[in-house]
């Protein structure tokens, strides 16, 4: 258990989950990694209830991301026929902040997670729509940026502030696409309107202990380098005078 553990639940079984978990969610993982969080990545077939339970027993993450298909009361995985999060295992998410990138889960699952003890849950209560480039399946500009904005949780922001910043991000890209393609703007507008925060908006995580340790090490190393440079300058200064 630690204040810097985070778990990602990322099944891949069709084009949508491929886009979510090869084009979008890696951005969040990289963000958390750079902030020295310990990451458990339950990718592909590992995105199942057995793996989640084992991970939660070993590590007890403070933030959990789930990116997949969803229905009103469940997140799908490791395939469309199974549930990786549903009303039967909501208690596992007690005392955690949960980010669900999946359709419809805000209707029943997110409130149930809060009732079972989750600190805060971000979820979509209608269908989440993505627009991608046909050739590469890369999301159009703005979609990844909006979906991944809750990564600011790793910087210690309160849940309510992360929610507000996500809405701001949606508004920025809606304005951008209003000028270029109003249809894309309407899709983003729809996604924004069904993105919701459940639970305690004051919830936040303590910045990673390892992040502070890392900064301390950096400052210490910088001081050693500067001290060494000054020492070299003091030794070589007489030599400079002799050669003038």
C-alpha cells in the first residue's frame, strides 16, 4: 500500500477499446509515470476481476482508471461478454478515486461506487462518442485531450477542480471545432454534457512520496555538481593568472 499507487484497467477486444487503450490511455500512464507513481497496468486479458482483486490486495491504489465499453451498471472486460467492474464488486473501490472512460456508467455504476465508499468517480452518463481519422484511427484533435484531462489528479488537484478543468478543456475544443467542423463540435458538446463527477468534490490525493524524494535527489545532485565546478575553478584560477 502507498500514496503513489495507481491502477489502469485496459481491455482490448475491438476497435473502440483499441483506440482507447493504444491511442488515448497511454498518455495518462506516461503522465503518472513522469510523476513517479507506481503503475499497475491491467492490459488486455489481464483486465479481469481476478487480476483487479489481486492488485488491490497487494497495492491498494489511490486512483483507478477503467477504459472500455460500458453499460449502465458495468464496465466490460476482458471481453464484451464479461464485466470487469459491476455492482458485485463496487466495494473493492472503497477509498479510491475512479475515472471511468466508458459509455453510460454514470447512470448506475458510478453512484453505486460512491455508495460503496469510493471517494470520487468520474464517468459518462450517456454514450461517449469518439471521432477518429479513418486511416490511422488517431482521435481528432481535442478528443484525447479532453478524455485525459483527469490526469491532473496526479498533480494533487481536488476532484471538483479537475472536473472544472475538464469542462474547460471541452469548451476550448468545442470553440476550435465550431470554426472548422460544427458536427465535430457537436460531438464534443455531447461528450462534455454527459461527463459527470460523483462523490466528494473535495477529494484529492497526496502528491507521490517518490516525487518529493526525486526532487530532493535532483537538488542534492545539482548542489554536488555546482560545488565540484566551484572547486575546480578555485584550483585552476592561479593557472589562468600564470598564462596571462
